[in-house]
């Protein structure tokens, strides 16, 4: 079951007009929210990011946070699986093809749920491979826009060589992955690139830094050079659906020892504990 413009209907019955501006222009934003034990994870933070994206394209939020929460809870209840990931998709609506914003046009609101599978055990044990590429996307990567063609093309570079992700470099410094955030570990210090318009502010990125601060893990938020990436002791990938994943092979060269490192193992355990706390509905000491 999905939600489309005020109705819960089966996915196969859902259609949008061909003049929807999301189809014509990619004029819209999206958000992905994991739900564990049928509870949306870090919902307030995800809705804040959605609001930031909507503000970035000057599109009014169609719902209050309370209304979003109610819609998501209904959708989760109508679908199978204790763990799900929810995809929200909002466009500027249906209008004649004209670049200028249409006036008084209701937005298109689409929400769907899919089963959320845990990261593959074998990748957690052995680590995944990644490649690097020049970050050639637009400069408002902080807006979670549905016009994702540059990300699609960059991600496909990794798929073509059977790698998990493409790590992006702009002007000699790390930005993020094509569909993830990236951390490195150097001399036992966790390093994260700073939030800016050149990267999407990841919710899991925030959780990792909160866990590091709460558990005495040395960490820094600063620009990370390409040289540092290639000399890193560990590389970690984070996203709402992949959680925390070790990268052990970069451009066919081993990262550190070529095996998942100690800091990954510690953060992975802390993250699983944090999730379990969320499932029980209690607050974790690392929450802001």
C-alpha cells in the first residue's frame, strides 16, 4: 500500500499525470526514513531535513510534522515487515510546461514503504569495495532533490566494476558518496567532512558523531584531502539504509589492513545498541 495525494491505495493502482513537474523537470524533493519495529527512526531529524529541502526549492510543506507522523504511522501499519524504509516524494504538482513556478497548484505527495533489510553479514565481516570519482554534481547537494541523474551516473561507475559505492572528490577534498556519507579513520581519530552545500546532511552521519562524542572516541569535523582518503586506516560509509559499512578496498587498493577495523567494529556495536534503545522507545544518552 502507498499514499498518493490523500489516498491509501495499492502501488499498482497509483498514477500521476505526465505534466507533473516532477516528471517534466525533476522539480521536487524526497526523503528516506527507516522504521525499526514499526517506529520511524529519528523522525524529527528527517522531517527537519525534508523542510530544509523544501525551503531550498521554495515549495511549501504540505503537512505539519504531526500530520506527517500520522500519515507515516498509518502507512507502516498497512504494510508488512517490522523493519521498513519509507520513501517520501513531493513535487510542485501538475501544470503546463513552463519553467516558472505555477501559481496555486497543489503539490503531488507520494509515500511508499519497502522492507528494510539489514546490511549483508558478509560485507560487514569482509568490508566492501569503492571507487573514487570527481564530484561533478550541482552545488546544492544539501537539498535532497529528486533530480538525481548525476548521482545515478556516479553510482553506476561503481556498479560497473562491482563496487558498492563511488566516493566523490571536489577540488581535492572529500565531499560524500554518490548515495552515502563517508568517514575516514586516521591515527585512531574519526574524521568527518563538514556539512555544507556540497554534501547531504546525513541523519546516520549525525548519529555516528553523537555516538563518538558520547563514548569518548576521538573525532574531528574538517576537510579531508584526497591524499588522506588514500592513506586512511579505515573508511566508513553511512546511510539510512546501509547504516555503517566498512570500505576495505578503494580503487583496487587495500584500505589499511584490508579488513574492517577496530573503530568500525566499535561504532557498529554502538549503533546497534542505539537502534535497540530506539525500538524500546527510550532515550539514548547521545541524543541532542
